[in-house]
């Protein structure tokens, strides 16, 4: 076991002209992060059209979504090493280029296997955009402005559940499924060109060794198997993934010659461990709710996919409105009180879906989603800021890769658990409304678990 690590040294952060606070980052950072966030929801809406035109069975076409998610899982552990080895700007621009090229090739796909292969390429780029972008923003912001920077960077995540089904439905209805991918191409090209012009070069980290091939061989397929097993409820694959991931943990704890792919020594710091544990639990509750809420509006309230996306708009508005304020307050007062208040609001906003039965008023559900969204914004922003406040600037790339992996893993496990529960309840409950009520009650319980790591957050602001 690693000895307990002292607090991370605070390296000097070099001011730059491209932080969100100066107005330079959102045009390319947020636009690049929007595309990977909404593309999976585009594809979910358009899978039926893809199957009809390309002639493949739905079981094959389903790999259009699964292949992307597995590629994201495989590449995320690499982001810290790649950023330190080649520099943040180079890796981020390469990720945008891969995602854009993959989008163009997906739109031009001539068969289901070709589309699946191009989606894997798209996922390799998309899986690196978010963690690499987060680490660069954290390095540029410094501890005093970290919350405000993170408040801007979470906006694409909040808009995707609304924009994805709505835009995907419009594209499939009025254009062609290929435009679900082509729409990313001009955004990607503009983002790449603007980043090349505005984004300052980031130096490579000194002393970073060669790629940890053994760690990659254990962790990448382990994470992919875990996420695939959760998505498909394949218990054999899930156990294999858990075994590979456990083997990586043992390997990383014994490794002494150089830093492993994901450095477990960072978990010896209370702030980082609490923030990462919270990210795991919030990932489970957030991603599972992203599954439950649209299905509730479709199966219980009778909405189509596009209307269900619009009915989620109050949650996105609440999160977007509060995120910027939460970042400012976190910088001023510290993350713990905001995190606890956000969790309380998120729980209150979920209560009507769990306990009000078949036909609560539309205005009540909209108000509940607004409150839930405000709670998520109040919890997510200080939580994410605490991750980067607990590490030095040089450690930010590895911290970004670690927390994104943990968040995705929590999302996969939470979504799988609630999917199994919902399917079970739909066969036994007297009505779909009752089945969804049980599922939302379990989602409430999952969210309540986040109070435990939140109590270990720092109570004071970043210095």
C-alpha cells in the first residue's frame, strides 16, 4: 500500500488569455464538448432509420451506440499520459480532429459494419475531448477562479439531454439520419481552426516516462468490459471486467519505478478521494436519471422522443442558471455547504416523480425539474472544482482522466441497476406509473448516498 501522501504542492499557474473568464474559451471549448455530449442522444433517436436504410438487424445496428461507448472507455485512461507526453493543445486538437473525421465518415457509411467502425473512431476522439479540456481549463484558471471556470465547462453536459432528442428528432424527421453525424463536421472544423489560432501551446510535462503498457492492457479492456456488461447485462463480461480492473489496482499499488496510467496515490488525499467518490455516486444518479426521465415522459405521459426532450428543458435551465453562480460561490465560500445544499434540492426535485402517482400536473413536474436542475448545478460544479483544487497543476491531466473514468463507471453501474429494476417493476407493478415510481424511489436512495462523501469536502474556499 502506498504511504499517505502529503497535500499536493501548489505550483504557479501561468495566466493565459483564453480562460472562460476572459471570454476566450467558450467558443471552442464548449462547442467541442457539446458535440460528444449530444451525439449519443442523436443516435438513440435515429437507430430505427439507420437499420431500415443500411439493412442490418437492430441487434447489429445497436453496436453503433455500443461501439462508441466502448471506444470512450478504452481511451479515457490514456488522456493523462497523452497530455503530459505531447502537451494539452496537441492532444485536444487531435481529439477534435478524430471526432470530426469520424463524424464525416459515419455520415458517409455504406453499411452497418462500416458505420460501427467509424463510430469507434469517433469515440476515440470524443472520449478524450472532455478530460483533456477540463485539465487545461483547470491549469489555466488557478485555484481562485477554478469554480467559475468549471461552472462554464459543465454547460454542455446540462444541455445535451434536451438538445440531443430534440435536434435528433428534427433531423430524422426533416432531413436524413446521416445529418446526425454531418452536423458535427462544421462545428468540429470551426473549433479546430479557432483553437489553432487562439489556444496557447501547452508545454509537455518533464520526466514523464513511456506508456504504461501493462497498466493499459489491464485497465482499458477491464473498463470496457465493465461498461459493456452493465449496458448489456452480461454477467460473465461484467465479472471479467471486474477481475481485470482489480488486477490493475493490485498492479498499480505495487508499481514504484514510474507513475502508473491512473495514479492511485492521489486517492490518499482526502479532498481528491471525497471528490472522486462523489463523482462516482453522482455519475450513477445523473446518468440513470437521464435514462428514467425521458422514458417516463414517453411511456407514462405519452410524449414522443422530441417532446420528451423539450419537457426536460426546465432541468437544463435550472442547472445552467445555477452553475455559474455555484462556481462563484464555491470560489468564495468553499464546496461543502454548496454540495450539501445541491443534493437536498436534487432530492426534493425528484420526489414528485417517485410519490405522486399517475397524473401529477405538468406545471408541478416542470417546477420539480427546475429545482432538480438547480440542485445538480449546485452539486456538480463545487464537486468537480474540488477534484482539481486537491492536486497541483502538473497533476491535473492525470486527475482529469481519473475522475472522468470513475464518473463514467458510476454512470454505467447506476444505469444498469435501475434498468434491471425498472424492467422487473414493469412486469409486476399494477401500472407503468407505479413501476417508474419505484425506480425513481431507488434513484432517490442512490442520490442520498452522495451525502456521505460530501461531508468530507473542504469547508473553506480554494486558496
